[in-house]
C-alpha cells in the first residue's frame, strides 16, 4: 500500500464523506474506497472512448447529462 501523506480533504469534502457514510451505514474509509474505485473505472472507460453521463430513469434511451471532467 502506498501512503498518501499530502491528502487533506477540505472540511466540506470531509463533511460530505461523513454524511454519506452515516446515510449508507458505512465507514468514511469505505466511502473513500468506493469513490476511488468509481473514479478509476470511469477513467478507464473514458480513455477507451466511452461517454460517461447520467440517464433519466424514465428515458433510459436518452443521456440526460454528460459528465466531461473526470
């Protein structure tokens, strides 16, 4: 494992992580791990030419919002 000595999230990010952990009954570390896994998966897919976005559940055939900055 590689330590990340310079990682110090802002108070806002820390609060969002903690709130998500409370809501999902997870630890802060589990939320960070899931976030990192999602980031790397998205990064891989974008590099292979895929588009990442959000889909309206009632219109699954239509991309509601494309996410361009990952």
